[in-house]
C-alpha cells in the first residue's frame, strides 16, 4: 500500500468511534477523495419512510468489471435504524455512498456472488454478467450514488460508477411485485430498532406452506439457542414470506435436474457440488419487494447437504438434511455479520482468494498485515502466538483459515465458522455478531 493512501474500509475502522465529528476524508486507490466520517445524518431531513431498490448489472471477467444501472423500485418501508445511515464497519467487496449535494447521507458495504466468480478459473476465459440488488432508504430529493469495488491485490477501494437518482422520476417502478403472505414468527418491537430477519421459502409448493412454517420456526429456535443470538433474542423481529414455487426441489445441474421455483436456485455453483446459490439476485429483490428486512435467509425444500451466504446479500440452506441447522447458522454468519470461512481443508473453486500481503476485511481472519485492527485486544499476554496448542481453549492465532493452511490465521481452535461440530461461535465471532446487532438496533 502506498504511503498516505487509505481504503474506505480501513478509514472506517480507524474512525469507528467518530459519531458526531465533522467530515473526515480518505484517499481511495484511484486518488479520489471521499468523505468517511460525518456529522450524524438526520433521517427525516433526507429520507422518506420508504425503501428504494436499485437493480444493477455487473459484467466482466477476472481482470476487469463494469457496473450498469438497470432499474429502480420504490417499495415498502425501510427497516434499518435511522441512527445507522453511515457504514462504519467497512465490510464487503463493494461499497456505495449516497450524496445529497456534497453531503454524504448514506453508505453501505456489500458482497456479491459475481465477485466470487471473478476469482475462479472460468473467469480467466469467459466474460459474464450478473444482476445485483442494493437497497437504501428512499431520498426526498435528487441524490448521487457512487459505487466502489475493492481491489484484491491492495485492499483499496476504487471508484467504479456513479449515477444520479431522482426519486420523482416517473420511470421508478412503484410498489411490491408479488402478493405473498407474510407471517410474523416473533415480533419484539419497532423494526427501526430491531434486527428484522425475514425467512422465505424456495421449492415449497402451495400445499406445503405448513411445512415451510414449521421449517422456519425450527431455524429460528436454533438461532436463538446459540450465543450471542441467545442473549440478543429480544433484539430480533422474525418474519416468514410464504413464497410459493411451482415445483419442489432445486436445480441440480450435475444430475441434469432443473426445477421451476420461486428463486431458481441451484447446487453446483462454480462446479462445487455443495454450493447452493441464487444466480439471479433480482429474484430475491422481487420476492422481498413487499417486506421490510435487515437480513435474509432462504430455506430450500431439499434434503441434500449445502448452502451459501454472501455479506449483505442473502444466505440460504436446505431444510431437511441432518446438518441443516449447522449449515444455516454458518451461512447466516457470512451474510449477516460478514464472517469469513475459517476452514482450509475443504475444496473450493476460488484461486488465491486472500492475497497474503493484504489484510482481509472479514473480522475473524487475519494475514497479520494489520492484526491490531482485528482481535489483538482479545489475546492474553500469556498466550503463545502463533498458537498451536489445541487444548488451551483461548483466543489466539491459530494457523489455517480462508481456504489456506498456511499464513492465514483464525482466532480459536474450533468455531462454527470452521466446522459444523464446534460447540459454539468463538469469542471473536461472537463479538463481531454482537456489533452487527448493535448496528441495526441503536
């Protein structure tokens, strides 16, 4: 990293306690100067109660990508906290900022399946495009939205595209695009100060809504049986969209099986048998268009082992595998809290996913490039680092994480982000989850 150049995310992490201060600036990879930490934004000054969905198209290959605006929807109510308009966590492979004139009024980090694909061998030989939705509170006046992507080789964000959005534009599509029934599973208070977790069903036919309700309740109870969710149960509202599919089961391309379902999801993503994803992100946007949410989990009516989770995008897993609960809470860790995979022995399609001279943005893995920004404060002085004794049961530096056996470290010997048999999330992951809960509830 060049001296004096700071990524948006790094600046956010440095300034995470800056609420109420004046604007602070950081330089991005292309030399652009952007606002990072601003005075608190008054929600009612800049936004209506509604939610805006912005549909994007990302296109490119392993070496380059381009961003295109597709269409915009004005939907239901915005579920987020009015006190968390500026993202101070810095997670994600992408980042977008919303400006009213020169004032930063909203920002958010996120990741995409498309960016994961760009690290595969296929992306070296083929150009592809993918849909992606992002959401924000609906502005009262014209705004400029600026998108950035994180350069893997440096960890810096680079400006990718900017668009002007007029909320009064007659081409903005009004209202939800479906009439699915929404069932409250647990309501603890005002959605503006709760985490609104919304389940939905994939591959459940009209006569299987009873099973969908039972499956959603099963996952909800499992979530709240584990810390830190257990202690934070009253911070969550939980809902279920009874999304109906024409057929049961999801796509299994490796077996030539294709189904007509609400999300058109499928296994064999990037030719990895267990990786279950939704390729067309607009399907998620459409199903959730009438439901306020902070976090999404799609339940697939399947027995096969598998799932997937992408930060501030979605997570999904199957309902009827013997490890469905374990997969659910692991994948939800990715999508909700930005946790990284700590395992390093299972095969994956990614190539060089984490450059060793760049600190990963995920809060639970480190290359030691900037360990002080991670869990260094949680390591006792008496703990040896690297930590090799599996019997210590303490936070340390355990080698092997992020799909690599060497030079990337995790905080604990066992955790739900490394295997399904771990008894719990480690203390570092629990802290990261708690911080995300606070982000939505303050």
